[in-house]
């Protein structure tokens, strides 16, 4: 069976050099091993994802010379797949509802931090303080009846107990030089949200389900997602899904050392193209050789 790679951008802005590097690397690696390249549109965030950004993704990738298999999987068309996964996890007793607003959670954490330090996840965000775990069944029923905003969280302690120790195969390197067999540390993320009332999935859940349903064998992505793999391995184990191999690559950074980002207005590929940059120039800018020149 041929290896399967995927590039999975979100249409919430225009692609920049960081996206170009990841897309080209996936394309090159798939071609080197006679594999397949899939394109997935991760558009579960209806408030930020827009059709013009999705159209620009196709345009930019084609301009770079990247070819992908059809059809393209759009996450917004597969909510039933993700809902089925949450139902399986709920049946295992591994999910619980939480009803607090972000402001309420922030106030609770601030009060705890006033007494001392508070644990944070690998991205630097404070861990959820577990407020909802103390709610009685009656209180939960009343909040649901009142149509309160709700998130479904993974009971991390129970999930880890159910899965046991986990590892993944890393063909790249982590931010600390981790490679080879890496021990997963999902507990570092706390009780992560897997779905919300208005959106029946999250990044962690949808990416795991999609990779399994699409038969992805090689996940090639940036180092900023290295430790997220711990949560993904946990969900794969709990749901009985296959485990891809992973390759986390260095991030493309700006002159200050910060990673490129849509939210900070990093120069887009369409801006570079309009200014006369060529696909070969893009390859040189991100440190990839030009296959045409090599041949």
C-alpha cells in the first residue's frame, strides 16, 4: 500500500511561507516514496473560515506546482463522523460537560494564581481548573434544560488510566530535539475540549478522525504541533484507530525569530506572487531544493 500524506490548512486567512514549506515538503516526500498526497480543508470554525480563503488555497498550491488527489475533504461536511466519535467516548465514561464561560474560567484561575502558581499546557495556556467535575447530575440536567453554552471535555485522568502509557514514532524532531520513539504526555494538556454545543468537534478530535478515515500513514507538520501529538495518540488509542508516523519540521520564522502567522499579518503567498516572486524563489526562501533543477 502506498504511503499517504496530507496537507491540511484552515481557510481563515491567506497562506504564507510557513504553509508553503509544509505543503511542499509533504508533496516532495510523497513523490519520493511513490505515495499519495491529500488536501484537507479544516474549516470547522465557521466564524473565521471564508470561501475566498479556501479558493486562494487551491490557487496558491497550484501555483507552487503541487498536485493533490480529489476529492478534497472539507471538515464542515463531516460533523456526523466527529459526533459519532464523541458518542463512543461518552459511552466509555470519558467525557463530561462544562458550562463556564471563558471569563468565568479566567477568574477562577486568577484566584488560584493569587495563591501561587497554576499549571499551564505546552502552548502556555493555563489548564482548565475542573470546575464542572463537581457538578451534580441534577445541576447538569438543569443547565442543559436552560440551553446553556456547553463544551464536552475529556476526563484526562480517566482517559490515561484507560489507555496506559503511549508512544509515537517521530521521524523529525521536537522542539527539544526529541526523535525516534517519543513518550506521549497527554496529561500536560489537562481536560481538553473535544466538542462544543455549536460545533460538534475540535481540532484534536477532527484531525484524528480524518487521518484515520483518509488512511493517512505519514503526518508531516510544524513543530508547534509536536506536543499536540500526545493528545492525538491518546484519542487514537481510545477509539481504536491506526497510528500514523509523524514528522515535525522546523518552523519558518520572521526576522525577529517569531513564527509566521496569519493573525499577525505575515506576508502572504499571493502578495509575494504579485511582487514577482516565482515558485522556484519560494522553494529557495524556505530552504527546499528545486526538483526540476535537480533533474
